[in-house]
C-alpha cells in the first residue's frame, strides 16, 4: 500500500479498530479498558452511533446506568436506532427503576425486530415489576409462542397464570435470569431493595457456630455475585462457591474471596460431595426451589458430622401445597413444609425466625431464616466437645 493510500484509509481503519477492540474488551468483561479506549477516540469518530452505543455498554458494565442511558441516547440521536440499542436503553431504564419508559423502549425494539423472543422477556419482566401482570403474561406468552422451549417464558407463565408450578426453577431459567441481572444485581439488591440476606445468614451462623475461627469448610450454594463472601470468610479455612449463572460468577470471582468457584447446579453438586462441608449457606436461593425435599437430602449427604445448613426462604403461611410460585417468579414456603422436608431428609430444624429479607415495591418481603443441623442438637454438642 502506498503512503497516500494509507493516509486515505487511516481514519476509517482507526474507527473500525477502536470499535472492534472496544467490543472485544466488553466481551472479555473489561468495561473500564473499553471505556478508556472509547473516550480517547479521535474527534473524527465522535459522530459514529456505534461509538456511543459501546460507550453506553461500557458504562453499564461499570454500574453506571445513568451514564449508559446518556450514551445510548447520543447513539440514537446520531441515527443509531436499532433493536439492540432500544433493548440496551430499556435495560438501563429498568435498572434506574423507570419501568414504564423501559417497557416503551422494549416495545420500540420489538417494532424493529418482532421475531426476537428475548425482547418479549425483557418487556415481560419490566411489566411484571411494574405490577402489570396481565401485560407481562401476554409478553411471556408471545415469547413462548416464538420459542416454545424458552425456560424463562415457561417459568414466568407458570408464575403469572397460576398453572401447576414445577418442583424447582429450570436450570435454563436460573442461568438466563441471573446472567441478565448480574451487572445490576448488587446495586439493585443492596442499594434499592434493602437486601438483608447475607447479614441474616451471618447472624444465624454466629448463633450456631460461635466466634469464627477460620477452620471450617464452607459452601456458598447459589453464591451469586458473592455478597455473602466477606461475612462467611472469617469462618472458613476453605470457602467454595457454586452458581448456575456464569455472569454472576464473574462478579463473585472479582471479589477474590473464594478459594474455588464452580458453575454447577447446587443440588447435583451437593449430592456428588458426601461429607464435604461443615457449613452450607443458601441465602435467597431456595426462592428458586418449590419442593425442598431433594436439595435438603443432598445437603444432609454433603454435610460433615456436626455441620449445618443456613438458609432463607420467602415465607407464605397460606401456601396450601406447602409452597407457591409467586408472580415474581420466586417460590415462597410455609414453615411446616420446611420442617417436614428437613425431617424427611434427616436434618434437624434447630432455629428459625421470620425476618424481612428485602423490599419489593416498597413493601417488606418476610422470610424464614433457618438452621438445619446434620445431627440432633445434643449429639452435635457432644461432637464439638
Ligand atoms: C437471589 S440470588 C442470591 C445470591 C447470593 N446468595 C446472595 O445472597 O447475594 C440467587 C442465586 O442462586 C442461584 N441459583 C438458583 N438456583 C440455583 C441452582 N439450582 N443451582 C445453583 N445456583 C442456583 C442463582 O443463579 C443466583 O445467583
């Protein structure tokens, strides 16, 4: 190539390179590096809608939904309207709690790409969070029509239409739901919903285990982004975490608090590790299980002698079958059902209390915090002596 040809094409090449590299960095979960690259881009690229679209994605990756939204708007103003862009706008708006505008953004995305089933999921989630359960059910039904095997649509239709609930949320539902939620999980749960799960679990562990001495094998089952890790670490010689969502695990890994993280289904993992952990923690995880018989049996198997399971469930004493799948897509349980499943599994309900787990649309969500010991209380004491 001659020097003149290189000069002629230099500008395009630079824009393509920046956009390509930024896309790769975002794919590698390096939003800060992507943002630096995009911010340093030469002025000649500043009118490219894709540059602003990627800037918005980098900001979202850095937990800045407002800055993300601003960048997405700039992309739209520069002619970058696409289903992807409106979907990203919808996600930022939903993250900011602007559920009506989020639903509008998803509708715009659907208008541009009416056959994209995931857009109906996002619309359904926004409508359901806004309390428009009938609208949400229609959106999930449309998704299920387009993609009958979609696990999220199937789960949410069961939740919203009151059909017979599955024994637990399908792996595909859990993974897709939390992959989607991972970036905004901490800000939403802790910042907006007043999530108390980790603190409630820690209080239960203090009660059962006494002063932490860093000597236990601990499993954070359904560890999510690792919010519990700093509170579990003082008890642990070895702290393991498992989760079905790869994106949640990326955040857990970034905390550098776990000795080991695995992307697996927790029931299967427990069943495959007999007598392995002293403490198993499931903070706001059995909200994705209806029937607790199987995970409790697996936990009993996986606990070492003297060990215990520390967990929460949303509580609903009216649930006739012992558990109910709520319109939120989460299950709630009765105390009697938790106790019966524990008994059948050979676990001992040594403590439970009803506490507020978090808030939902301003209202407290009551939950049962409980401790299931592997051995009868007297026996466990003997064991510890
Ligand atoms: C509401 S989050 C709670 C996360 C964490 N325990 C906390 O307190 O922040 C529920 C987590 O459980 C995970 N989960 C649900 N069902 C699971 C299963 N069967 N196996 C593994 N992980 C599961 C989800 O992927 C999600 O990360």
